[in-house]
């Protein structure tokens, strides 16, 4: 598949994604039996993952969104900007952060620190994709869908300049 001067190489199929999302939902359902956690999606990239994940849950939950920015095109800016904050009160609540991808770790470090300031009962980090070769985290991740090499990827909510989010699978963007 082509996009402008790029070739898109499929690295994770739609079927594999859906199978793994169901497994993650099952793990979260077990972890939060008899609880009503609040799921916080990191916009815009997590919206497809979060929608599918919540449909597969076997528990009740609430949801909210936060919008952060740390990328311009394919490059990290090195800083995180808060574009939209959560509106829910998360004090003494079980919070589940839903991320599309964790690569450098800059965004998730910022977000976890920000949420801890609101005194939640717990924070569980769930990400569809994780790049362990480039991540520099001061804490472990709770649930990971797939570990991938440090390539730029699009599809299933992940974008290149706000494009290609609609693709149902994950693709590596190649020159």
C-alpha cells in the first residue's frame, strides 16, 4: 500500500489486534471485578483501541479523555503539551490509562505524574503498542498489547500528520 512517497508495510493484522484487545479486556475485567474504574484515553490515537477495549469488557466503567501533544510529523518535539484535560474527579478512583503507543515514554511519564497529583486509588497503564528499545520509563507498564521495534507506525488510531488513523491494521511507514 502507498501513501504519498511512503510505502505502508503491514506489521500487525486486524485479526491479531482484535484478538489481543479481547485478551487485554479480559485481564482488566478480572482485575477490576466489583469495581467501577475510570478509563482515560489519550487522544487522538487511543480512540479506536479504547472503543474496542470497552466493548469487550465484562465490567461496568466510566470513561474520560485527555489530549496531549509531543509529536510534529514523525519527530518528537521533546516536550509534552496539555491540549485537553480530563473533566472527571479521579480522587480515590481506580484509573486505567489507555494509550495507543508508548515509545520514548515522555508522554506517559508526564501523564502518570499529572494524574498522581489528583490522588487516585490506583493507576493502571494499558498500551496497545510498546517500543522497548527506545522507551525510558521510571516505572513498569501494566498491560502491553504488542512490543514492536522502533519504527514509525500508523493505523488503528495512530497517525502521520493526522492521516491514516482509519486503517484497521498497524503499518510501518517506509520511505
